[in-house]
C-alpha cells in the first residue's frame, strides 16, 4: 500500500502513468497484437529523420538542428527501436523518482511536489545515460535484424519531397502506395540538389545506405 500511495502521489503520478503505459505496450507486443517497431523512427548519419515502411509519421515541425539529431543518435535513438529506448528511459526515471519521492526518503522525506519537480531534470539526465548504457549492447542485435529484413521495393512509385535534397545529401520523400502514405529516405543518383515539394519517382534502392535513388518527375500519378 505504501508503494501504491507513493506511485500515485502527485510527485510520481505522471511517471507512474507512463510506466503503466509501457507495461501495457509490451504486454500487447508479447501477445502479438502489434509489432515492436510499430512506433519507430530512425536517425541517419546525415541527421535527417527517415521513417521506413511500417513506421509511424512524425510531425513536420520536428527541429532540424544537426545538434538535435546528433544528441538523439548519441542516446541510441534510431539505432535501437524507439519504444525500446523510451521504455528504458521511462522505467529508469520512474524507479529513481520512486526512490527519491516518498514519505521518509532521505531526498524528499515529506514527498513534496515542488522538491520532486526540482529532481526531475537531474533524473532525466541520469536516466538518459542509463538508457544509453543499457541500450548500447542491443545495437548489433537490431542491426542484424534490420539487415535481414532488407528494404522494400518501391521502384517506379511516385512521391513528393518533404525536405530538400542537398548536394550529395539525403532527404525525405512522401510516397503514395495503395491508399496509404509512407515516408522514406531518398537521394539523387548523380548527387544533384532537389527542392522541397519537387515531385520524384523511385529509380532503385540503395541497401547500403538504406534509402532510395530518385529523380525529378514532371507529374505525379
């Protein structure tokens, strides 16, 4: 009862709800109703977000600063499935919060909400490094699974660039396939530049960089 009282106190309530959401998510994964990568995104070496087949869309207002994507990659986002690293982060934050914020704790003996809020940022930072430490050994495992899964064949499909493609760079395109929309990483065959909003057609796949080779198309079918 003391654990439940602490877990659902104001100091720990948000993290406890997130912890319950993580438990529900993995219970559904174990049952097989959804796949582990159903909520996922990847960060490539060019610091562009790309979403492979079967992955969810992201808001278009995601920051595009290179330091932001560098930080995400440092903490293994895009190298390990999103829900794996987020689950580790949430479980770590919840555990630390429960240790610090309960009646009789040496850190917050009266379970004061304002004091708990002061601990939130240090908790987030510490948990982020715990997340990196625990998720790093998983990288080669998911790399092997990803390479065995391969890349989908979308040659001949048309789409629209959602980001520009800089010279010799990688961008992002929206494809329209079977009444659904997919976001994939793309680059031009000759390394030329294309603008955001340009219509493109998929020429071939680049399995090494896990993206697609495209060229500009005059019309979108």
